[in-house]
């Protein structure tokens, strides 16, 4: 994971200059939003989750908020990425936060390059649309190897419950992998209804899948390499979410086929709405975009 971040940082450093404009730490939805200012005074921003498992089951300790001193403002953004990605901690929570600060800042630096024209000139195939149209809906429209078919076993890494309704009836089997005990997902209906999506805490189930949809949170929590080890026979590997929303060249070199990158407006109004909602606003706002990027 560290090499992925450092290689991407070094590549972008040849293309632009940027300084830290703001860093926002959130606890209700544990994560980081970074803002950078480019040499032409335009702004870029990026998000990254700061959790090891689930979403909302873990909170940041109050003392970790002091880990980002105010004196990073106006500092070289590339130096901040390298500083935090190289910072280690025996405390897992703190270590993931350091990774999240580095990744959100890298995503902010990447902001001006996460656009359809620039990426297509780089040789990638790109679709851009509102987040409100749903996650993975693009993958159920086609009939080729880049699409999800009725005979496919699909595994989702991360409890992306919002995608279950339009995937569960279009697949042979839909399974989910999450770093939480099975008991956490138990459901009891007095009429006997059962969940149609099985949830596991065992990466070996990925070997059964034709398609694997992987949360970007596997980058800051450093589980992506292990996940990919179990995906060697998978036809289609997709990485999704804000935590993987940076320049994708080195993501694709890991064997990922497609990235669902998330891009939010840089306006002060959007920023304040995000702060007011403690991080949830970008996931509900039609102005938030998905860039669906396919490797060349």
C-alpha cells in the first residue's frame, strides 16, 4: 500500500504543484477530507475513510485529532503525503488515520487529473455521472466480460448494502466480505424471511467469485494486497469509493480492472454542508460524481 501511494505521489509531482489549504478530520463518519491549492490558485479536494472495519462501528479517539498540527497549512502537499504515509504507529487506529490523511491529500492533488478528457488522453475509458444514480448500476447493463451476468458469483468486499437491491436478482449468488463477526449481521423475521446476501469474515470465499467489488477502504487499512491474493482467478476486479479516488495508473498495475472514483465539488458551500453533516453530505448530493475508469 505504501508503495502504491508513493509511486502515485512521485508521478503527480512531475505534473503539478500544490500546498495544503485545509484538512478536516471527522469522527461520526470516521474519515478525512483534504483540500489543496494548486500553483494557479485553483482548489482540489479528496476524501478517505479512516476505519479498519465496517462503517460507524469504530470511532476515533479524541487525542488523535491533535495529530494534524495547524502548521501543515500552506505546506507542500506532496511532503505531507510522504510524511504521513511514512509515519508508523503501534496503535492500529492511529496508523490508519495517518494513511487516511496521506490518501485524502493524494486524492486532493489528483483532483485536476480526475476528469474525463485528461484520463481519456491517458488511454483510459471513462464514464462520468452523478453518485445518486447508484453504485455498480453500469456493470449490469452490458453483456460482455466487463459486465455482471446472471451466471456470475459476485463478491462485495465491504458491506455495500446500498448496492444489494439491484445486484441480488441479477447474479447467480451475491456474497459479502466484512471484517466483522458473522453474528453482527444476524437477522430474525417472525415470518421466517432470510437475508439473500451471505456475509463472511473469510477472504477464502473470494476464490469462488467471478466478479469482486472491493471497497477502497482496503487501501488505508492495508488489506488490499491480501484480498488480491485470493482473486487470482477472478474475471473482473473493481475498486470503489472515496478512499481509492486518486490518479489510477498504479492502482491498475495491481491487477484492478476498473475504479469507481468519487469526486466532490470544491466550493465553500459544499465544504460547509459536509462539515455540518459530519461527512455524510457528499454521499447524498447529486453534485458528487462517480468517474468509472477502465484500464487500457
